[in-house]
C-alpha cells in the first residue's frame, strides 16, 4: 500500500514516489555493494542504522517528507553521542544516501546539501593529517598551468597562503577584497548567514600578496564563475549556481583537489578507473576515501607548519591565522625536531 499520496516539493517539478526509510536504506546499500569494499559497506550499514532508528523514533514512515529542519534535528540527536569528527564521517554517508534517494525520486533534489556537519574544534583531526608543502606546491603549479583563475585555483591559493578556516573562506564577499593592499577583510556576520569561528575577535585583515591577489582578481572575470548573490543579497567571492557554497561543499572541493591522481599517478596501488580498487573516484566514489586526500583543516595545519618552517614568527602566525599560541603549538605545529632546529639555526646564524 502507498504510504502517502505522491507529492510535489515547492520549486521542484519531479514527483516524489513514496519510499520507507527501511526500503530506502536497503536500496542504497544494494546499489553501493558492487562498487565498494566490504569495510566501506560495514561502515555504511552501521551509520545508516542510526538514521533508521531516528526515523523510527520520529515516526517518519516516508522519505518524501524529509526536510532540512528534520536533518538538523537528526544532527542534534546524534551529536550528543559521538565526537564531532565521528559525526562528520557518519553524516558523509547519509549525505551520499540522500543524493541516491534524490536520483530515485524519493527525496527533494538538493536535500543532501542541507545536511550540515558541525564545525570541528581546533585540533580535532589527527596531527598527521596535514598537507605537505611539496604537495601543495605541486597542486598549485598544476592549477596555475591548466586551470588558472578557476574556482579551484582560488580555493587552493587562499587556503594555502592564509591557512584560514573553511568557514572564513566561505564568508568572503567580493566587497571584502582590498586591491590596494592585496588583502582580504574577514568579518563575522552571523545575522547575514556567515560567521567566523571566534566571532568578532576573529575579524582581521589578511595579506595575500600581489601574485595571489591577481589570481583572485582574474577569477572575478572568469566566464565560468557564477555571478550570483546569496539569500541575504550579498555577493560571495566563491559561488555555485545556487549562491554561496555551504561548508560541506568546500570540504568536497578540497578533498577532490588534493587527490594525487588528479595531477599524477596513484601512490596507493589503486586503479582510478576500477571501482573495485578505488572507491574515491567515479560517480559513486567519495574523494574523502582517498588516503592522500586532505580536508580544509589538513591544509590549514600544513600551511601553518609551512609558515613556521619559513621563519614566520609564531606570534605573527597566531594573529594571521586566528589561533592562540597554546593551540598552535599543541595541534598545528607538526614540524620535526630537526626542522625546528633548522629554523633556530637560521635565526641564530649571526649571533
């Protein structure tokens, strides 16, 4: 028997076909099983079990009825039981399922983008998860040569040059650019849809330098850039067809950008064209499953370490990157003892 009458979502032309959470999960798992590893399937079953339990508790019998508010309630329900990093991984699986359910006309198109993961506290990721300076240089060289002034190029340039957080990056408006100073102004505008992690105390001017600023200036003239405003009438620097990107979208961009096979060979003995050996590429793949992919936080950690390795004082890094010295030393400084000595040696060379 049909669970509810077929319905239309506002602004969506496709009709939705009723599908229970249990059947939807089964369909998704059957779809994924041939193309991913057993360990991936085990994780997916576990993560979706919690989603099914939540649906049962809320008496949600049809995926058609899910809204962005429901998803926010699920995140709040789950976050009390797990760490933020674990919750991010669980929500990634559910987001993939939501995209599949949208394809089979069971949920509203774009609903997956309304499932927002909580922001990780400073240092929540492993200290080993950092983008190496040599890899960053290779990625930037590749983008400059083949994708100059593209959105990907701008994302990578800003994140690596400034070590700013993902939330700060998405908050930037075109009006925040300062061409005379080759800088960006970061503002906390929580009432207008964007915020900085440390609120107004995190507001600052960030110097980019002439070459990096030129990339951004050229990006504004790129015909592939979407010239749109957000829901608050602001003109974001980084855009999607729908306006300002959400944090999870930037996370996905960066995961994809830092996959080594994008600019060279795979260091993990995987065949990128074979889903049975690589579950990070392809229409059903997830870039974050690549062992070498890095998150925006991984770029931040690598960039801060690079700042320190190139003799930028910890005090300047602290102000530039909006991080206290205690947190910087405990969570972001991944230099080896030898690298630390080399910095001291350069600074003491004339002593």
